[in-house]
């Protein structure tokens, strides 16, 4: 069977004849080709990508129905929430799967992740492996691209979590309204025996669950909700929260992580777990890789974080600013990805300058763009009075090294944008590059 899907870069309908010549006997398409063969069955459908989702689910025996599958969507926090849920349920003794930006896991087996959400065939194959390996639960990041491209069509979710929604991916969705509608599809398709858990601190939370058939529950750090928490203490060592009138210490840092932890706690209770058990295990869990990842030398504290949107960068920098001691400077290394939303570039530079004493603008994943052009776009967000705070260094390794050399004892260096990624993509080629490894190498040579 050949399924002709109209993609963002090319149209699968152009390759129907090639597929037939290579032996395809069934073609699924949204419009018939000019040439047809009597030996081929042509199935005309309204949406080929959606059809593929249902074909894949059928082919693998509907694995999502044999798991308690929970989807996590939102601009920021998806990876942290999905990863914490995976680790929590593993600690509680359940067979558990994870599908995330960083990695996919079937119990303890790691399967590298190429996309936040795999395509329909890969997704159902992965879920099928989880069923075969006796997984009971699976926690999955669901991106707006995946929802728009019907990669989760035919998938049955036991629950869905909404973290927040801010400016991102407008290069793809074109408008913020389209972006919201894409995220909302996850909740629109939930059955009445599923749950929908939304962050009431985000003003679009209830928009997400309009016309949703599932049981709707809310969580909040700021106001009335079904699940509530209050921050009591925040330091570079962790968070002290009052969750449902119970004081609990967690190893994650920052109010944005307080919200992520509350989402995980709430989901645990929605999945009928004992509250005491959830809080006990959750308090011992480390953050996801590349999320407020700290590397401390004798003199400098460095933080690697995946924050690649204006909102995420501001959250991390506000947290660092609230935790630093008097006289400690923040030095931020940040870039923006190539071939992606250009509107956020000046915003990223402006936010970095707002909270930092010094900023080094550099390459992220330039992809097919000239990295200097990306930096020039970011520089349009720099006002003339702040020019003396900014350096521009295209080579990311040198940019990180320079930031560390500029730091005095006690200063904090934030390396933003790439987090867990262990590559840098330049002109279609992925070169080995890991922010954490670069920092560790710099620190070892400085000591």
C-alpha cells in the first residue's frame, strides 16, 4: 500500500506512479492520478494523513487502547511533564513508556527520538513494542505539528495535559490562532471516559477544552482550581511547595517547574494513584536532561537549558535573577534556529538583555541560513543604550568560552536554546555538539 500525503516540502501524489512501478497494489490518495492501472486499487479519501493514522493503528492491533496513554501538549514544559510522569510511574513499579523530544523509552530501553512526536507508523510500532514489553502506561509529548499533520489520528488517549501556550512555530502555523487550534485538537478528540487536565494559570486554558467530551480538571499556582500548590521556597538546590496542604521538597528549580510538578501530581491523582505515594516518589526525581541543567566549577555556576522561545527564556532568566546573590552577574549565551520563526529573534535578544549584565549572541542550529544573518535579526531587538552589553560570536563553542572568561567568581552563565541536543545542524548536516560537554571541557581547563 502506498499512501500519498501532501507534505510541507513535497506532495506524495507526485510519486504514485513510481510506487506502482515498484509494486504497490493499493494507492490511498486525495485525488486520482492522471494515469491509473487496472491492477491497482485506488482509495480516494478526504485526508490521506488521517487515513494513514487509522491504517497504522489497525495494522498494529490498536496498541494505544491497550495502554493508559497520556498526551502532553503546550509551548513549554512538555518534555519535563512527560519525563517526570515516566520516571514517577517507573518508580512506583509500573511498566512505562515515554515518547519525548529527548528520547523514547520502552521501560528501560532507550530508542533515539528524531521528532517530538513520531509519524503515525513509527508511533504505532513504538506503542506496539510497549504493549509487547508489558507496559501499562505511556506518557507522550504531542506537538502542534503532529496534531496538524494528523500523526496521532487513530490514537486513543486516556488523558491529555495542557501546560501553556505562548509565541512559537508561527513559521509553520502562520497565525497564533492556527497554533491554538492545532493544540486544541488533542482535547477535541478525547473520549468521555478520558480526562483533560489544564493549567488554569494560562489564560487560554479553558479555550483548549471548549467542546471537550472528557472529564475536565484544572491546576493552578495562582488561584482556585481542582489541584492547587503554593511555592514556599526556591533555591539553586530545589523547590519547597505546599501541595494540597502538604509541604514537599522537590529537586527541580523555578516557578515554571512548580507548575510542571503540579501538573504531574494532578495527573498522578487522575490516574488513581495514592497521593502520598505520588508526592514521596516525585520529590526524589531529577529534572529532564537539558532543563535547568547545572554545571558548577570552583568559581562559576553554568546552566544549560532548552529555552528556545521568548517565554521560556524569560522564565529561566527570571528564576536565575530571583536566586542570585547581590553582586552576582548573569551572562547569557543565546541564538535562534535557522529556517524557523523569524519574528521571535529580536524578542529573544531583548529578553536576554533585560535580565543579564552581558549577552553573547551566537549560532543555535542555523540549518540552511547564514548564522550571521540570524544574529543580525536578533540585534534589531537591541536598543542603542544596551549595545555595550552585547557581543556577537558566530562560533558557539567560542561564544560559550568567552562568556565563561567574562564571568567573575560567583557569576552565573546561562547557555540557552539547545539543552539536551547533542548536535548542531549546519547546511543539512548534523555536527556533534553538546553545550554541557563544552562547558565541562572549559571548566576542566580553567581549574
